[in-house]
């Protein structure tokens, strides 16, 4: 059975940041579904196995990962990220 299309760059970023921030599969899939609906794209959920294989970034602190996640789900100007760091 085919797995369907590949993840877009943005979807991969959401999955990687969500994994680094310790988000659940359901939380990440909710963001992916909302974005697909908003943009008119097709929704491709991430499965638990893919999430377990997502890269981990030891130099990214949990607080920084959480700040990036908040930016992904509630975008603000990129300059505001500097204020969080």
C-alpha cells in the first residue's frame, strides 16, 4: 500500500518542532489538519512511528523548542522570536 505524497517542507518543520517540543501525535496532527484546511492543501497526518523517528536536536533547549512551537501554531512577526530567546 502506498504511503501517499511526501511531506512538504512546512509539514516536516511542524513535525520536527512538535517532536522537539514534546507534543503528542494528536497535537501535531491538529496543526497539520488546520493548515491543510486553511491553505486548501491535502492533509497528511503524521503517524506515531514517524514521530518516534523524527530528528532530535540536543542543542535546542526544551524552552526554545516550546517557543518555536508557539510561533508555529500562533504566528507572530519573526522579529518577535528574538524577544523569546
